[in-house]
C-alpha cells in the first residue's frame, strides 16, 4: 500500500476516488476513551481501529474498496489519530492492500465539523466522482461495492447521487432508529430521506406526489451512509455553505431537487455541467478498452431498459405528471407502482434544453437496496451495533480445537488478527486441553487459556491471558486482556489491557482501555472508565 503518494504509473483521472470518514467515535464511548498508561503517558483509541472479528474496523472498507477496483483513497480523521492509523495501513502484520494509494487528512481534535463540511474542506483533493463511506460500515461477503458503482455507471440519466440502503433486521430496543425512505421501486429513484428521526406525522410536498405518484414510503431499510456523488456536488457545496451534514442536509436536499422546480432552476447548471459521461469514463478504465461511442452505448441501454429493442420513444415524465389532471391519491404512495415511461438523456449536457428553462434539467438520485436474505449488513456506530457486528463475525469463521492441526507459532505471530473464514487460533501448547471452547468462538494469536475454562460465542483478541476456571459467554475481549482465575463474564466488552481480577463478575458491561475490575467485584450494566479505578 502506498501512503500519501501519487502513483506515476498512470496520469489519467481515476473513475472514482474514495473518502473514508473516520471520526472520533463518541457513540462508542467508553471503548474510544483515551488510555493513560505508566508515567501519565496518554494514548488515543481510534474508533476505526477497534476490532471486529479480530480485524480492525478500518480493514473492512479498505478491502471493500480494493475489491471494487478503487485505488485512490483519502482517510479523514482527528489529528491525534493520524500516527496510529498510518501505522496500521502500512503495517505488514495487519495485511496490506497493495493496489491502494492511501492519503490521510486530519482535522483538529477540538474542531467540530459536519461530514459535508469535511467534503467542502478537502474538495480540492478530488478530481473524480466520489465514493463516500464511513469507517464503521461492515458489508457481508455477498455485497460488493461494484453493485452500487454499476448502478451509478449504468444509469442513463447520470444521477447526482447513488445511495446504498440495506434491509434492517428485527426492530429491537436501543437499535437503529426508524429510517423512512421514499422510493420509486420501478425506476430505482430515491425521492425522500428524513432530515431527522421520524415523528408521528410525515410532512410531504405535493410536488413530490406530482413528480412520482407511485412513490412508496417504507421503514424496511436503513442507510449505509455509503454514497456515490457526482463531482459537481462538491461545487454545489462551495455555493451552499449552509449544508453541514451529509446525512441530515445534503442527501435530503439532493432528493428534493428532483421535484422542486425553483431549486433546479438555480442549481441545475452547477450539477449537470462538465458532462463526464459515466459510461465512457468506465470504458476508459476497463481492461477491454473498446472504442464504443457513449451515445450508442446509452441508446442501447435505454432500449434494453424499455424492454423493446425497437422502441426509441422518449417521454418527458415531469411534464406529463405536471400537466392538469386529477391529483394522485393517497393509496398511490403504498401500492405497487405501474411501470412509468423512462425519460433518459444520452449525454449530461443534453439534459439541459438549449434555449429552455433550467427547471427542465433532469436531476436524479438513484439507490441500491441490499436484502437481508443476501447477507446481514451493519454499521458498528453504537455499542449495541458494534457488539452485533462482532457476533456476526462469528458466523464467518470459527475456532479450531487444539486436537486438530494448528498453525505454527511463527505463522500465528505473522497474523496478529484473525480474518473471517480463516481465523488464527493459538498453537496447542497455549490452550489447555481441558478448556472448553465452542466452535462459534474466535481466539486470537498468542492467547493462553487455562484449564477448566469455558468460552462460548466470544471473540477473544491476541495476546490475552485467560486463567483457570473462567466462564466467558457472548463477550468481546480485545488484545492484551487478562482474566484471572474464577472470573465470570457475560455479554461484556473488554477493551485492550483490561485486567479482570480473581472471582470478579461482569454482565452487560463495557470497559475502557486499561480498566481493572476488582477481585470479587460484581458489575452489571455498567460503563467502566479508566479514571474510576487505579491500575494495579
């Protein structure tokens, strides 16, 4: 992996550039609390380096980007996290991503900026269309980023935005809040996203119903906060300095431009200028390098989408819907939509009628919806969802009992973190044969487990020491945790360097880095921070 360098092998503008937003992780406190070790030396705990399935959280989006062929990546993080993140992304022991050219940009730790403000701040770093993603989105193996990229590439209307939605699981207490999206499922158009958590009433503009009478409002999905943005959106941000948050401001605003004529009239030229046909650009970066004209390709796809090879009819959907007629009924918002005619522009500049009104410019937001049947996706942005992400990792790989061949100590040392589907288990001599470790657990390299210890449905990191007669169930133990004899842990997260003294019990707890749980202590439903206890 190249850090902070620009490859000289190719001078052409990349098809996409990616930005990973790696914030401080306030919602994951106390796991992200700064750690004070000996002599008062303070170390930061970057959210993006917290382990999920014994892999750093950041490794998931990096691997996802690399698999999709994106090579230019910018990570934006607090200044105090830079050195640790830089060490991780180039460390051979954590696995490298050789095709990625990674640059790290920083913000002052005390600087309060929204995510859209961050894009505005570093807009000069980006020359291509942008893939924006959080460091905490954990995609299942079945979900490829190429699915979203292809939806953006293949859309003949050259959308401003392509958003990734994923089907939520069962609604549970303290889970993600409801996310009500307005979708046209036939045309894959994203028409509405909430600007805040849903209330009892949903207020809508009549122009939305005229624009798309078959819009369907659903709480079935959650937003992955993974977006493909047209490069021109960054120019829009330079004009609209009041847009601060991607989630709460930018995405709802882009959705509204599809049915607000005054907004299209004012900002449409900014959003559609400098064509950059996505299909042509994709071909330029393909390995085939066929000389296919953009117009011919778009025409072919338009005919294919209409389902009739000979049908080249173009219809103006907006003018049809805005013409005098009976207003859409309320039932249209929930019924299955009929198939509308597709109005497609072959080139971006063609979308702006010559001598016509800017209000007729076609501005579109599309989406991809990932279904639960095709793998569980999650965002590890709260303590509950972070816990759930680790539990999901147990389904991808399992512990190999010591009676079966284990990798050598040298091999284990070269892989400090297990990878889903190929977990690294400690060698025989580190696991007592009388210990019971369930097949749905992960054990990191160089971890010792004492006799008569039981470990079930637990992710245990590297270099941990588990004593005798310990019972651990449904927990996450990060690297260098010490659990002494007779302790009992249930549904608990222990950060690095936590020490659990003899016969201590903890249930439904989260402990910050370096915390010591007192001998014989009983902890239930607590968030344990380092300043509450003296290191021993």
